[in-house]
């Protein structure tokens, strides 16, 4: 890792906390900058294994709070900017919050980074910036035509990142994550919702006919690619897809999940497609392989097994906390 002080915005979230886990294994001081938004609860527990470490600082603060943000970046070497308002559906319900956090919040982060003289910035974007695919697999040169407010907000933030990089000399890497899943996944995300339905013996809901495909990417592979983006000098100024490099239909994923869970027969119900969903995601990861040495290792079957194990342990602990 190039630097001694690393700041992770959104460091208590799903991807952020898994990234922090890996960074804490290195000889660095990690600063988690997170507002612990009530969009989903319990994020404090994502960091509890590090809470007594002198190498971790937790700042409960918002990226819309410029005063705190500017102070937090003093003497920071690398910033992983993961803080965002997620959710395609949520962005339709509250487009103002989505835009404020993802666009204005990112602009605040970039301004603070530029003033602080940070050595490198890794910005976590999303495959949602592409919109409906014009060809598959999708490479980084694919047109960006988002079909959701969330995707549009992340693309706008990307544009700010590129301006700060190309016009103001900010050392920047942009990563486009594809359908990330794994331990600590948000409760509103598909695999988490389906798994919860299975173990609560409720129907699994699929939106659309289930023939739409996704490139599912296990969290460990995403964390590996994200850290590589910080370590590889040739990554600066580039955009990278981080994905599993495969696609599978939603129907097939649900079938595999049911088989892996071993809970028995489960009923699947179909609802109309959600606004803002796309037909397919499928990442061309050639650039990430060549430049970053990125090579996703966790296949979907193994990843689902790991997630199910985590889910069972997690729900057991939550039950004990309530009792």
C-alpha cells in the first residue's frame, strides 16, 4: 500500500467494511468516515472486531459536512471513496437525497482531497452507469446511458472525478462494480432477500420473468481489485470494470441458492419488472486483468455457500442480542 494513512468513506457499509478488514492487515492507519445512515441499521457491528485497535479511527460524519471532511483528510495518503446513497428503487422514491449524496457529496470529497494533497483516489462507481447493454460483455468503452436516477447520479460523480483528474491533476482511479454479494450484504439486496425468504419459509420474489442475467461478483474479489487499483501506478487515470466475468440468469441463481441452502422446496413468485432495472449485466474485465492483475477467484456456487454460512451465523447472533 502506498501510504501510511488511508481514509475510507462509507467504511462501515457492506463493501467498505470488508475493504477495511483487508486494510487492517497491512501496516497502515485506517480512518473510517461514515455517517451510519439509517438506510439500513447495524453497520456499527461491521467494524466491531477492530474497535479496540489503535490503527483504526472511526469518524461518524457525513460527506455533505464539508468542515469535518476537510479536517479528516489532513495527512491522508490514499482515499477510497465508497460513500453513496445506494438503491435503484430508493433513488426513485427520494431522488433529491440520492443526488445530494452521490453528486454533491462526491464533489465535496474531491475538493477536500485536492486541498489535502492526497496521493491517490479510488472512486467506487457501478455498472448502473451503462444502462441497457448495446453489446455483451460490456467493456469500459460501452456508451453510458443510465436508466435509473441512481445510475445517473453515479455517472455524474464519475464526470466530476474525471474533471478533477484530467484538469486539476488529481491521481484518480474509477472502478465500476458489478452486482456485488457476500457477507454483510445489505438486507435490501437480492441474494440477502432471497436467502432470508428461504430460511423464513416464505416465497422468493423475482421481478420480471427471471431470464434477465447478472454478473455476480463475490465481495472478496471486489476488495482485491479495489486494493490493486491503489497499488498499481499504471491504474491512475483509468476506468476499470470489476466483475465476476460471467453472467447467469436470475432463475438459475435462485435455483442454485435453493439447492445450496438445503432448506427443501421453496415457492417462487413473479412480479412485474422494477423501473430502472436492466436486462443484463456482464463485465468485460480484460483491462482489469491486464493492468491490475485482477483475477476473480470465488465462483457463484462457492460464494453462495459462504454467504449462507454467514447469514446463519449472523441471524443467530442477532437473535441472541434480542434475547
